[in-house]
C-alpha cells in the first residue's frame, strides 16, 4: 500500500502549494482520490503513469477537490486513451464534466463512466476479488463523502520448504494457497497449516476530507491501517470550524484515537499557518503516530 | 504596453510547461487573455495583483485556453473580491462556469458579468476613453476569436520649458494637452504646436490563437505594434495543420509580413519539439522581428 500526495492544501492553489489530490496504490490498483486544479501536473511531476488510473474518487464539488478533473480527462483523450475511466462523485459531477467537453467539441474516445453518489449512508461503490471501496458520509458545507479502501484477506503463503519436504506435488500449490488440505505423492493427507503461512493482514485506508469534527465516522473507520483526516485549522482558530465545517488538527487526533487507527496523516492545511509542525504537535496531544502530508511526499505502508 | 506570458504551450499542461494565458497591461488596464489550467498559479508566481484584473478574454472553449477560469473566479471569491469581473468568451462559457459554482454552492459575492460572443464578424466588445478591444474572427475547430487591443490617440505632451517661456499660465496646460491654442498672460494667442509635442503613437496588440493559416485577418491587424500568432507546428508537420486547424511558424511569419506588424511573438508550441529556436528560424524566413513566447517571460513595448 503506497500513498502519493499530489496536493494537500486547502481552498486555493498557491504559487508552490497544490489543492487536494492523491494517489493510492493498493493491490495493483492506482486510485486517484480528489483532483484539485493542477493534479495532472502533479501526476507528471511525480511520474505516475496516467494509463494506470482507472478509478477516480471525488469527495465533494468544491473547486479545490475537483477543478482539475476535466483537464485530466481531456488530457487522457489527447493521449489517445482507450481504457474505461470510472469517476465516482456527488450527483452533478457528470453534467459539469460533460458540458465542458461538449463545449470544446472534445468528447472522449474512451468510455467515461460516471457513478454519481447521493446517499447519506455508507455504500460500497467498487469491489473486486482483492478489495472494496466504501463511502464514508462526512459533515461539510456541501454533500461530501470520504472513502474507505479495504483490502480483502489474501491467499495463504506457501512454505515451499515444508511443502517439498512433505512431498506435495507442485500442481497442488494453488490449492494450498487457497487454504485446502491436500494429499501428497504417497497419498497421505497434509494439513494446510503445516505447509503454509497465514496471509498478510488486510490493510485499509480511510480518506476523510473535508469535514467538521464528526465522531459518527469512528465505527466505520475503526482499526484502519491509515487514516487521512483533514486538519484545516489549529486550535487557535477552532471557532472557524463550525461555520466552515472543517476540523482542527487536535480533532483529527481525537478521531484517530477513538478509531484506534495505525497511522494518522494530516492534510488540507489552511494557508494562514507558517509551520506545519504545529499541526503535528496538536494532533499528538491525543494520538501518537501522526504524519504530515506534503505535496510530493510518498508513504509506504508494508 | 507590457505583456506577461503565463503559459504558451499547446494541448495539455506538462510538468513545467503551462497552457495559454497571458496578461496585457495597457493604459492602466490589466487584461487577462485566455486562462488555461494553472493560470492562477502562474499569476501568483509572476506576482500579478489579482485585484487589478477586471476583464478576461477567452478565445475559445478548448481546455488549454479556459479550464483555469473557474478556479481563478473561485479564488477571487475566496479572497473577498468585491469589484466587478467581466468575462468575454464564446457562447456557453457562462453556463460552464455558473454550473460549477452552483454545484459547489460557491456563488461569487462580486458581480460576475459574462459577455458571450457568437458573431462571425469583428465586433468591438470593450471600449473606454483610452482604448478599445475588438474580436478577430479566427479559423479553428470550434468557434474562436482573437482579440485586437488598440490604444486611442492620447493627449499632446506639454513642452514645459516652451510654455513657461511663452508666459502661458499653468491653468491653461490641460487645454494645451487637449490640442487647443491658448492666450498667454500678455493676451497674445499662442499656437498649440509651439508649446506641445505630439502624443505617443497609439500602440496595438493583436492576439491570434488558435487558428489555421488565415490571411483574412490581415486587413484588421495591419500595422499592429505587436502580433501574437500561434505557431503550433514546424514545417515538417505542416500536413497536420488542416486537420487540427493550427498554423506553422512560417505561416505566422507570412501573416506578420503581410500585416506589416512591428513585432511577431510566437507561441502555442506543440510539445513534440525540443528546440523552440526552430520556430523562430522558420518564421524569420518571412519576417525579421520575431520573439519567442516563454512561460514567465515579460515583454515591454514602450
């Protein structure tokens, strides 16, 4: 599981700070989460292969989270993309994108599939054999979802040495990985656990931005490997949270603590602060393992 | 007259190259011409004061010329802008922008006034005491206008030394600048030309992008001080011009020559070429005074 921060600043792009966009690599997928203006430039600078992006998740329709989407889709078109692209986001996103493509007489050659969201309940919006993606309804000024990316339990791992010693023919190895007991070449039944290791524990990534402090999300994100939680303000501006429906770093720490996540990553910083370390310190009043998102930073969680 | 190139590359933003956007400073105005994705970031990097931009001209609705507009307008809103903003562009631009602002529940607090264009004839779309802006109908894949910015003849310049020597009271100086003869303190009539210099010759700037080689524009832009003309291709790819409705550098040189402009600036380069000097050389086969646009480059024409 690898997370690349393309942008993690709030409100507007600045000369050298980008609005929200990030790429999550999980089980061979490359998910783009939010797509603020300039996301495609950041993808290029961070050498993310455009063709590997097949699913884009948009949390809400504020500009700093989606104004880069139409440009990215247009660029896919100009690059001759043929593969399907799936876009998940609030109702209205399809009209906003298609209108602009239509005005430029630039409809895509590749299938562009919108999955518009309007439920206020968590719902699984993508699933395959290896993972699922579920919405996390958040509390913001407009309809907003976070997203929970959850790996499924994988196959057991073969203990090759033990399997050879137990004289199991290698044609049975895939059965072993699937957890079955098998017979060896002598006809004896070999218990699976004797020749395999348990699978890696499934990892999960909860993306929660933008939102007011909202403990209602805790049950859904409990035990997540990683939680990205917005931290627009420091405590000194806590009074702005209610009006703007944003959180402080300390509140992000409280959510991480209550949900017992592995690591908390902070982002969506307001531009009014000079030192990001203040965010980390305030979150750490409640939760120890805190990381700061920064544009271009890559996190590996193996 | 000062021109700041924010971006001058075609098709898509790249890691370190920006799509079309430029700022023309003329007679105290700060005109933004086209607004590709990232234009607001380039404005910040080039230290252009956002509040001085009151008029934005959009040539056509391809993404590399207008996908940065909605983000810039949103940023104006977040910065608390109160002044009117006028946007001139093809029919449809209003719907594209307002739909996105509506979806984000982010309508502007300042008056946002759209002037939608659909005529295929040149028309004056802005005018005040000092200058006028006229469309230049171009020949591209979608409805496209260039823009001709023309200063009006200014006031005559006072020859202070001569005026004092001629014993003219300074209360008459503004009359002199307006071209009138006046009486001196002795009651003698003083001819205007004896105590004033002619005004600076009016300057003009013709922005022509994107377009197929289109000599029909020559009469309108003849004698322009500066012509910015797209040069997407070199001669080696001339066969792509008809299909894409773009020009070569040599064709831009031919237009500059026919229109007898002062300076030709090339831009809108395709990303397939390594050395921009090839564009200059090819244009100079037909016209001498050629400049290359580059992101962040500033041209002064005084």
